[in-house]
């Protein structure tokens, strides 16, 4: 009985850790996408304004 409870407890703790890690990865991916979008927008605006000043 004790061994079964220990296995169940380990599985529950494993699920908690897995959800925490997946949440962390999701947050990192979200910030990477936001930063990438900002970099693309700044690059496009810079390219657009630089092209306008030459003409």
C-alpha cells in the first residue's frame, strides 16, 4: 500500500513539474515572438524611411 501511494505521489509531482516547465516554455516563446515582431517592425520602418530620404 505504501509503495502504491509513493508511486501516485511521484506521478502527481511529475505532472506539477511538467506543467510548470511547459508554462515556462510557453512564456519564453511568447516573449521571443514579441521581440522578433518588434525587431521586424523596426527593421521595416528603418528600411522604409532610409529609402525615402535617398529619393
